[in-house]
C-alpha cells in the first residue's frame, strides 16, 4: 500500500513501513506514482525531482543509478514488477500497487474523503502536480 495524502508512506505486504536505503529512490517512486503510470524520461526525473538544470552524461548516470537502486530496493521487498523500465522511460505498474491517489481518482468515495488538501508533502514538485489538481477538482465537485 502507498499513501500519498499527507507524507509519502510505502507499506510492505505485512503492513510495515518500507524503508528505503536512500531518499533518492523513495523520491523517484513518489514521482512515478504521481505520474499515474505515464512513462517518464530520466531527463524529466532529473529536472522535476532533483532540480538538475543541465542534463549531461553525469546527470544521466546519476538518475540511472537512482532508478536501479529503486528497482533493487523494491525487488528485495518482493515488488520486482512495480517499476517498469523501458528503453528510454520508466513508469509505475499501476496494476501492482494499491494507492490512495489511484483509488480517489477512480471515484472511490472513502479515498476521496480521506484527501484533505495535503499531498506528497515532502516533495516541492508535488505542489504543482496534475494529479493534485485533479484531486482538488474532484473534491470541489463533491462539495457542490
């Protein structure tokens, strides 16, 4: 289970908080969750998540290493098929995760009512997220 409302929390199969050895991996996972299964290029991860303005070979290698770390961390926890790396993109496998964001966007009333305006609080990029805008719009429609 993944929680995006408030702070980002990842739970393992036993309900324990999954700890990531690095914050880089967790930040990329949060970003991929936010992208709702849309494939993103490493250049986008560099710019959005890590605010790397110049995407050179050094930045490319760093992002590649971070994505590999994320996939390793998830595989070690038994989730080897959650992050899909394709030739030049990476994305979340939405069918393999349970997430408050996805439940709310799919019209689950309980999930939507659990959203109180706070979303991925640890990440500045989330403040302008398209998913956040969609959630806010859905809440305002529910209220009217």
